[in-house]
């Protein structure tokens, strides 16, 4: 069962990371992308007050699964773990953490910008339709 959980976390958590980075590209996923980015930031900062900055419950649960499979001394960063596992290397954790934070803030800024742009367009179209009805 723990092997299946390991595979689940690998795919699910990796998908969430990729979605956080690129979910703003598609119109239908933009709002969910912004929500997940905000939840990620909330987890890193506010849950991080109690569990350590950058805390992620998914990482915590995956680490518990890996402990049951006999893996210990896991890195603090899930992205470092993924990259090390995929490429069989030992990347510098400070470099990985820095890149993760930079990519997160770029994705968050783009997502906020795109969502605000979509909202303005929606409100503009709505006011035009209202003006046409009132004519």
C-alpha cells in the first residue's frame, strides 16, 4: 500500500507543482490556479509559523509514506527531492529553494495579473450589455 501511496504522491504533487506554475495559461483554469497559488503561499507562510517556513502538508504526508518504506534523511524541499530522484543527482538545496521561490512569485504575479485582466474584461462586457438593454 505504501508503494502505491508513494506513486500517488509523486504524480499528484508533481501535477500540482506544474499546475501552480502554468495553470494561468488556460482561461478555464485561471481562477483555480490563483486559488491554489494562494493556498500554497498560505501553507508556506502561515502553517510555516508552526511547522517551519515552506511547510506543505503533501510533502509531510509523502515523507511519512517514504519513512514507512525505509527512506530517511529526506531533504526539506520536495522539489529538490523530485529533481534528485528523477535525475539521480544531489542538487544544492539553497539553489533549488531559491529557484522555487522565484518561480512561485513569478507564477503568482502572472496569475494575479491575468485574473485581474479577465475580471476587467468581464465587467466591461457586462456594463456594455447593460447599456444596450437600457437603450
